[in-house]
């Protein structure tokens, strides 16, 4: 193959601005490998970059690629690489918005071996949700027996956050639609419907108080956490950055936990069945706009994954 194919966009906008084009086949630089991508998750943050709503935090130049999550097979190694060889199955992350493609060059410091127990779809969906959930749970320092509320509890990050909290012996109030009640209850959480009078429902579910709050949706939940009397140092949002700065709460996510040690730990918990990553849907690379149109409705349980042709 002389060319790879990759997602690009040339202007801010909705999913319709995304397209797939031929690009030169990546070459590995020192300390890098080229990965033939078998699966790459999509994330709400990528929608925010595409629409321009996160331009204050992540500067964009056009044409812009996208994608952080990836799993695939090493096809070339650069100078100085000894950790991986051609043919190795890996998972990891790109910090250059390049994983939504058939091939991408990645530093070996951002990859780990793919556990055999993980499907390609799960491995390719792992990085953002795993590292974000880890960072969010660590930020609030939840102890066994405490009660923690989680907004968007059935989303991509939410499903893993709920499970990680329960794994650590925490009581979880999962804010989500009634359609997610069965899944949340099956994973040990208490489902709380969002909408009017949410604060009253949360107080009724936790008459002794809520110890911490993880927001995975937006600034209204930061305001809610403060209304509930939760200390600022025990409120964490992964998305409402401006509200966090204004109100003095935490805003720790994947950037604060993007290490191979964290990724290895979380991949191990998924591989041994302690945690699960629900896969809501898979799309071929050419249908990237349809994949993001589904994601942007914000009612998906688990992860949507792009699957480039091998």
C-alpha cells in the first residue's frame, strides 16, 4: 500500500464536515511505530473540537485530523524501537488527532500490548474512557462506603466510572434516563432520572448526604453538586472546564492519567472481566459522519467505534 486513508475536516461544524481522504502512508520516526488501525473509538471531546466549542482549550489548524483511541497491528518500526516488532497487536492513544485512519504513526510510549482477551472493538475503545474514568475517580478520592453521584452515568466514560467506583466499594447514584435503569442496577448502581427536581431525588436516595460528585456531561451538574453542599475539592468535571475554573472545582480527565501504567492497569481489569466496556455500535471508517451523528445525540450507552478495513 502506498497510501493510507484518514478522516479530515476543513472547517468547524457538525458531523457533515467530516470526510475521508487518501494521505501518504505514515513513516515511523525515532521511537515510533506505524499501526494499521483495526478499531478506534470516538468521543464527545472530538465533537467539541470539530464544532469549535473547545477551541479555547484545544487549538485547531486546518485541514484537521481526529481521533485518540486506537488498537491495531504494528506494520513498521522506527529507529531505536525495541519494545514492539512488526506484527505485534497493540492498543493505545494518539496525541496528534490521527487515529481515525487506516494507519497512523505513534510513539511507543503511548502503546501497550493488546491483551488477547480483548476484542478489537473493546481494545480500540479503551484509552479515553479508561484513563478518564481513572482520573475522575482518583480526583474525588472516594473511599469504600461513601456515596458518589455521577452524571451521564450510562455514557462511554460513565459506564466505566460507575464500575470502577463500585469495584472500590463506593455506593453510586447514576444519573441517567430510565432506559438505563436495568444496566445500572445490574452493575450495582442506583439509577436516578435527570430532569426537574433532580436535587430532591438525589437527596431522597442519599438521606445521609452525598460525599462526592463526578460530572461527565456539563456545567449544570457542577452547579447541582454545589447546591447539594458537596465540598469543591470533591467535585470533578471532565467537560465543564470554564465552570470548573470559575467555581474552583476539579477538572481532571484523560490528560491527567494518560500513562502506559494507567492504561495497562485498566486494560487488565477489562481483560479479566472486572470491568466491561459496552460497545453501542460500530461503523466503517467511511461512515464516520453517521457515527458522530449518533454520538452527538448523547443518548448512547457505552462506546461507538470506527472499524477501518484491514
